[in-house]
């Protein structure tokens, strides 16, 4: 298998595993929770996205990793991570702006991941950061999907209260 085929296989299989875990394990529990509580727990993995700053660390990624990728990926992750932390506080404290903040987290986070995933030419330069896109990103994609479904389906009364 080529490097690109291995990467794609790992990404897809991780996505499948996280989707199954979400469907069979996480969703039934979240469905019994208040909407804000469910969104809180789905935002938790995103609060660690500051770890994406590793794309700027020499020696972790190849020196040949293009700057157009490393900067966008690192700072996109940082922005999403900061929004996730604010989302956690907003949801826990039930701020009036909690849902708009969670929407912002999802918009910034999904755009960041989509931008990174479309750049297959950078895959050979990941080195030890390989596990971020093949393990962490699938978990983030699944939780983004779960949050977006909940945000769209949230009762109008809950949305109007924000």
C-alpha cells in the first residue's frame, strides 16, 4: 500500500469505529440528557484542540511540512479549541449566548478540519503527528456531526431562549 492509501484506510477505519461507538454507546446516553448537557459532553474533545499547535513544532513534523498547512491547521485548531472551552463554560452556566457559541465552535471547527483534510499533498510530512489526522480528527468529525444534529433539532423554545 502507498502512504496515501495507508493514511486513507486509517482515517476511514477510525471514522467508522468512532461512528459505531457514538451510535451504540454515546448516543443512547446523550439522548437521555438535557440538550445543554449533551452538547457540553460533545464539546469536551474539542477543548483539547490546542494540541494541534504541534504542527508548528520542529522535529514533531518534517521541516518540509508546508507553512500554508502548518499555520492554518495549528491556528484553526487553537481557535476551535478556545471556542470549545468557552462553549463548556457557557453551556455549564447556561449563558444566553451558549447556543450561538456552540454554533461558532462547529463552524470554525468543521471549516478547519475540511481545510486540513483537503490537502493530501502534506501527508508525507506529518511524521509523528500522523496520529492527529488518523485518530483524533475522526473523533472530532463524529462529535461535530453529533453536535450539529442536536443544534438543528433543538426545540425552537430552547433556541429562542438564547
